[in-house]
C-alpha cells in the first residue's frame, strides 16, 4: 500500500468518528488523554487538526514534548485506530477560518 492509499484508508476509518482521545506526556511524566474533536474536512495535508486553548494543559504538554498519541474508536463498526506522531502549536488565521465550525465555536 502506498502513502496515498494508506492516507485514504485512514481517513475512511476515522472521518465519521466524532471524538478522538488526544494523549500527551505531562511534565510529571504521566500520560494524559483528553477527548478532542478532529476538525479536518479531509486528510489532504497528512495532518490532523484540533482546536485547543493556548493556555490549556495539552498545549503546554506539546510545547514540552511534541510526541502525542491519538486514538479513535467506533465499536459499532468494529473500527479502532491508534496513531502516534509529533504535534505542533500552529497559529494560522487562514487555517482557523478554514476549519472553524459550530462545534468549535461551542468550546
């Protein structure tokens, strides 16, 4: 399977799952998982996007250690996905406008 096929398969598996568990390593060394809503409309840029408060623990954790885990589960379709990678804080007004929606507004 090439990279495009793998990305397409990943997106097909996760696109309908409303929440992911976003896991960071806290300063005390413990892992912390929080429910987050993936903001992507597609997986075109090979990145998963989440809105977070700059002052919140997840962003502080990512600043200290960018290694994260993201887990999706849909027991109804027997779909379970676990990803790991590096996260980065991005402050891009155009990207925020592109991804903004009513769900994000509630937070």
